[in-house]
């Protein structure tokens, strides 16, 4: 499907840098990662069903869910947290990344999200987004793999914390 022409809500630039040590100083990131770890059982990943909405309430506005198709590798925004939608000025729930983003932006997301999918563990990133006609959003995030069968990652749960400076 051809991408539409750039509009004022398009991502112009995306920088994602892995932060292997995570963000212990960012309570929202470390506590949701701890919750995810508590739902992992020996060698098995948790599923989306292991996180009832009431358990996610402290983070809910800053959580995204991303569907992960493995063959071919594709990602789709299943859910965009309300705080994230407000900051970005749009809600892209339900849209496939390869139908939404330029190749450069798509590559950045694919590398970062594939790390969590392939490693089957939490990954941490510091990032910034620049939008056409808008400023930058600086954030840190954790990407948590989920699996319907305990083994094969089919979804990521992301939690973002925005830099207010």
C-alpha cells in the first residue's frame, strides 16, 4: 500500500538508542518491568491475558501494545496509550508500521522491537521523535515481549516515560 504524502503528524526523525542497564531511576519503567518479570514463569513468557487492566492502571496512559508478526517481520499498533496519543497529536491504533512510516523510521522501529522479540527479554531504549511541523518528544521506554503460547513472541507491551525538560 503506498504511503500518503507527508502531513503535519508524520514522524520526520526517530532516534532509538538501547540502554542495556535500563532506567532504575524511572519508577514507571522499572516497576512495569518488575510486574512483567513476576508474570514470567520458568522459561515461559507471559501473555496479554496475564495483565488484567486493573493491574496496568498505574501505567495505562503510557502503555502501547504492538502486534508482532514474525514471517514476514511486521509490526502493528494494537493500542496506543492515551497520554502517548495526546503527545503525538494522533492515534495510530490498528495501523501497520510499513504502511505508516518511511523506510528510515520503519527500520528504527523494526531494529528496536525485533531486539525484544528475538531475545525474548525486556529491552530498554532512550529515544527522541521529531514530527513534521512540531517539536521533539524525548522519552525512555521498556519493550516487554508477550506470547500466547509462552514461547513465540506475538506481541510487545511498551511503557514510555517522557522527559519533561
